[in-house]
C-alpha cells in the first residue's frame, strides 16, 4: 500500500508500484486531498525484497522505497510416539514448526473439543501423557499461530491416538439387571469396550444365547446369564440377571383345588399364585370375602366352595377350591335309634350309622359278638337284647346302647305259628291272631301286619349329579323307596340347614350334598354333586398402560369374565391391521398404536345362559406437529364444506321448504334411515322425515 496526502486534484495522481523489479496492478482510492494505492504482491521465495512507489501529478514526481521481509510459514507437524500404545503406558506428543524459525510464533496442542493441553513459543512443543482406555481413537491437534503486522495466521495438523486395552463391560454397555414381560419381544443386548474389538457371548444353564437376536419372552428366559467379552488381549465376565414378569397362575401345587381341614384345628386356606410381580390373592365364600392368609380355628361351617382370584399388573386368574372339614363321629336317633322292635321270623337289617368325616366305621356288639350291620337277617329270639354300638374314625369315637325287642305271631289264616327258641317262620302282610302264654296266664290280640322295608335310594330316585341354574328355585329331586315312606332330608356339606325351596339358587350353592332317607326300619345315605350354572359377568376390562395413549405405543386390553359353563370371548374393535389376540381370545394386543386404533373396544363374554358386554374407549394422542398439520387440513376442508353446506341449506330450506312440518318419530317410522353410513343400522341414529302441513 502506498499513499500521498495534500495533493490537488488528488484523483489525477498517478501511482507506479514495483516489487522485485516487477510492476504491480494497483487500485486507487481518493478521499479529499489524499490518494492511496493498493496492490497484491506475488511471493515465491522467502527473504528481504524492495517495494518501490512513484507518484506523479503533472510535472511533479515523488518516489519512495521500503524493504519488505518475506517469511515462509508451512503447516506444523504433529507426531505421537509410540503411535499405538497400550493402556496405562506413557505417550509423547510432539508439535513442531519445522521450517524457518520465525518470531511471534506460538504452538498449541489441543484435543478435538478445543481444550488446550499444552502451549509454548519455542518449537518443538511436547506433551507427555499416560494412555487411557478412553483415549482410544482420540484426535489431537497441533496449531501454529503467526502474528505479523497486526494479523494472525493459523496452521494446524492432527493425528489419531490408538490405545490397545483388554475388554471392558459396564452398566452402560451391558446392564446387569433387566425386567422383561412375558409375551413381548426382547433382545439380550450386551456389548464390550476394547481394542481390538472384543466378541461377546452370553451363557445361561450351559446354553449360549445370541446377544442381539430378538426373541419372544417366556418364563424360561428369566435367570442369570454369564456374559464373556474376549479379544487377543484377554477376557472379562459380567453377570446379567433377567427378571421375567408374567400374569398370575393358580395351579394345584400352590393352590390345591381340594383341601381337607380338621375341626377345631388352626387352618388357613392355602392358595398362593405364581406370577411376577407377586400377585394379590383374594377369596370369596358364599359371596363374603375370606382372609386366605389368616389361620382360623376350623369348624364345619368352613366346608364349602371358595372362589379365589389372583391379580397383578399383567392380568388375573381365578380358581374354585373345595374345602372338606373332617370331624369326629356323632350319633343321632335318626341314624341309630335307641329302640328297635322286630317281628320274629321276618328279615330285618340292623342299621346304625353315624355322621362324621371321614365316614365313621360303626360296630355293634351283643354278648361279646359283633353283629353284621346292613345285612338282612331273619329275626330270631336270640336277636333280642342290648347292643353296644360304637362309631370310630381317625378323629375319635362315640358309643350308645341300642335295645332290640322281638315280638311273637301265632295264627294267620287258620295256620298256627308257635315260636320256639331258634325257630324261624315266614310271614307276610295280613291279619294275625296272636296268643301269648306263660305260666301266669294267656292274652290274645288281633294284629294287622304290614311288612315294612327300610329306606333305599339309588340313581333312579336320586341322581348323583344334578345341574341347577342360578336365580331359579333349587330342584334337588331326591326320593327313597321304603315302607313306611321314608323322610328324605338333604344338607350341603358344611351347612347347618337343609335345602330350602323358597330361596333361589346362587352360584355359591355348588358343592356336595348329603341326602339321608329314614324310616322306622333304618336309614340310607346318598351323595349328590350339584353344579350351579350361571350367565357371564365381565369382572375386568383393563388397559395395560395409562390413557390417553401416545402414538406409536404398544398396549394390551384384557377382558376377564366369570361364568359357567366357561365363557367365550368376542370383540368389537376399530378396524386396524396392527391387532392381535392372545390367551383364550380375551386379550387384544395393539402394536405401535396409531389414529386408526382410537375408538371403543367392546368385549362380549357369552355362554349358553347369556351374554355380558363391557367396553372401554381408547384415544390415541398424535404428535403436536402432526396435529397441527391435520388441524390445518381439516380447517381448510371445513371452510369448503361449510360453503357447500350453506348453498345446499339455502336451496333446500329457504328456496323450496318454507312452511310448517310435522316431525315423525324417526325410530318407529318405516321411512327412517340410518345416518351413520359407515356401519349397519343398529337403531341408534336415524334420519327424520318431515311432512308438510
């Protein structure tokens, strides 16, 4: 640059600039009486050269010369020694400007983030560091800065540091604890740091599992995996624990369907569910909640059917448990009368039974000899006497004395029967003239005899398996054969009262009933199993995540219903291609929810006694940007449709439809039409027919 001041006219000043004897192309700027010429100087070699400037204005010429120092400033060099290092070994980084030593040159060593690691004014600049695992692949930069004439020139060079180290795994590359849900798809992702790059394998129960293969989760995936990362420099092992969560399961190993208690002992209803998280178990008996985990002193009233339900975040499971309460024997007049009167020569069956659980064994002894109970025998005089009857089971025994009297019959239809010790006679129904004589006299009596038989129940008179319908009167049809007509009483096991016809059946009436037929000649027992059927009731319709649902989220809807016979599940859902069904068709699985999945999901539980519906409305939230676009499009569409609707409204209402109209009941009119064209007319939405008055 060359300038002159105090000239006039300044714009006529002529400049001639030469460098190294070569003329330069100049550009001149004028401000008042000052003119300045500028030119770019071509430089090929370093050293000192002369810059000559000549200014002429008319006949006046002025010249000036100025020495110019030309410097060479090449890129710096950056070296790492050794270029490939092992972790925890020393490394030397050297930054140098190898050309001419220049004044005002400073050197910097930086990392890739721009952090200054070392600086100096005298090359070479060295940085000593210890290689670390995290330094592998680290970029180091050498910067040379030259400041001349108020300007700064920057040159840089970079190099990459390679650090070899043994494999490493930590929580970020191979998490030690994972929780999966049964039925979802997961992968056992586990990687390792290291140079050379390690290979990783994971082993569980001596089986190698792929670390990046997606699999559908089962309960077998739960457990401890030993993951090993290996390279040429060594190996490292990390233990990974996988927890698999799944819905409740009630099986006989932890929740037996049949349980036996002993009266007066502390008992608890044993019902634990398998599931993760650990399910909560609740039980009902006769519609009343029962604390399954609390020991209680067992009574006969505890016998019956318990309905238990296990629930956790992944669903529920139910099971019916029958509890039988065992107790010591007890004798009653109805089952073992104190007094019997037999007629000599007839066949009689000595019956003496006892209540108890398990069923007691009854033995009757007279004069040291056990009498065969329940077997018909012809009556003789030696049968008369007192019998000691004892009932025994595993929980105790009870005894009572039973007296048997044998009566004499002498004459029937002109035939005389004189009973002697050990004599047996056959008699039938009819009129008998009886004479009783001993040394003190004689007495006579006319006796009408009716042959009576003990009670007998069988499958024809009392079916052993009966089915009732909930809400109807009980129909326990049980009769017994015998003379006189036996009295039949039926009790549900564990209940204190007999079956009452005036009360309608409930599902809690299912169970085992003991029917007992009694008359003066004995007793017969019969066991009846009653199963109560009832229509379905949806007890649970649950969504696996909170509402509303964000777009892209996967979720399940689970429907659970109680009913007998077992219910069948069907669904009415918004049509979509990303739906699947699981379980017994009682779970809808939605993968990657979108707008098409919004709507009402209706579960229908059915059996032969009816159907029960339950529904839940799902709303899938769109991303805010997507919503803005949709709203904008919808707004434009509404403007167009609004205009069209206005025209149509004018033509139909203003132009052609003025007057008074009667509105018919749309639902009952044969001219009603369904407005919702996207689904079949179901009686919910109708058009309205207008008639002119």
